[in-house]
């Protein structure tokens, strides 16, 4: 097959490209330029979005012996990922920009362009596995559950999965680094990327205030008692404990957590940790990785990229998903993604619209 190897400049994508060549594919390396000003994103070699990363990707392509190109995706990334991130927080939600980037950029935009150019598939360094036939593959967790990235790939459609290759899913991460060294790849010991690539400071609240402005509002308890003043409800997220800006201690001396964000009234509601418990999750904006199962099924739900898989019952009805957890979880916010699994197979994902 003629395939595009999406090369971020990190060790995983470099080894994935090398494995694709060994598998007999005709491989072209592509690095995605996601910012018109790369220095506005991460500084240093972190595996995503910097000038250093593009250079590391080019060097890896030279060692592997494949053609290499840089595709400018800055406009698409800003519109589909960065602006979406701002809008979701302004609406009181907590989005996951990595899922959004996979959905809109790394697969939808790249794959559409690649297929139009005559390529058959996209190869990435994600830790996930494909099983089944080439005509109808299914998406599964990686062997290395500690590095598994099937959660952030759960936005892929069956058509996109058919045109994807994940060569690393059968190998633990530590072995990938050793393989990179054997191959002479200079990125073998490069640190993994973390956090949000377009917020180089790591200060999400400050970054959002710079773009949405300061909007003072009340911090109240569940009874409506005024406890403090915030600088913008959009800078808080459900389950947050630190940096609440409350000087008045609770009656029982226990820590307070953000329970609710009300964007219309610009109010942040705080309370005890046990009030965060969620047993039922309602989701919308479904993304199915295969046929939509009918009726109630047993499986697992995951709500964070490296969160635990929680046993549950789930049901898809129309364009909605209902998940009933065997055990409650704490701190789930609207806007996050809930992914349901049948064993280690990804069934599909939804955006959390409400919790009970």
C-alpha cells in the first residue's frame, strides 16, 4: 500500500514509520505544521508542534530512507481545535483537544488529503491495535495498557479505521525506545509530549483569560451562600480543588471542590467531594467505531485518556448514549468524552452532555 506516515518528531511515530517500511509499504513521511508561529506553542523538544520537532521528524525520515514533507495545517488546527477549545470552555464545558485533533486533523484532514492524492492509509505512532479483516477491522486497546491510546482514537469512524495503521500496538513502550536505538534514530530517548500543545505555559486559566477577558462572578456553596469571587467561570472545571480563591473554610474543615459551572450567570458552585459522585452518564454527538449495538450491553466505560476502565451497562438509543456505572466516579465534566468498550474493543464514544 501507499501510506502516509504522520511523523510528529517523537520516537513513536518514527518507529511506526520504520515498521511500515519493513512491512513492505510505500511510505512517505509527513509532519504537520499546526501553528503559523511554531514558537507560540511548546518550547523545547517535546514531541509536538515545535520547530525542533519538525527537524527531528526530517532526520528520522532520512535515517529510515523515506521521502519527507511538511503539510501546513495551521488554519485547520486553529479553527477546529483551538477555537473549539475556547468556545467549549466559554460554554462551561471541559473539552479534550487531543481527541478533537485526532478527529479533525490527524485523520479527517490528513486522510482526506492523502486519499485524494492516491494514498491508501495513514500510519501513526498511537498505541492501539487493529484486529479482524482488512475490509472490516476493529479497534482495540494496545498490549501496553499503561500507554494505551485507544481512548483518544475512539472518535474514528469505520471508514477511517479501514484506512489506518497502528504498528506499535503489540509492543510495550520501553521496547519501542530500544528499537529506536537499534535503528539509529536520534529521537530514541526524546521525552514524550504532555499537556496541551498550544498552551506552552501550562496555565490553562491564564491562557483562557487572555482570550476571553476577565469576568468576575460569585463562588457559592450548594445553598447559594457567597464564598468568594472568581475571575471567570470558564477558568474552572468540575472536580477542581486547588486555586478556587476561597478564603472562608468549610464548616467541617474539609476541602471544597467545583461541583457546577453556570456560564449564563457566571457562577461557580462548590461543595464536598462526595457530591461529585456520578453513577449515570448521558452522551451525545456519537462517534461509532463499528456497527451500533442494539439494546443494553455490559462493558467498560472510560472518561479520561489514562483513566480506569469502569464496568458498566450501556445503551445507544438514536443519537444518544446512556452509561450506568457499576461504581460511581468523581469529577466528570460535561464536554469530556466517554468511551465504551466491549472487553478491549472500542465500541464508540460520545460527548458527555449530563451526569446523574
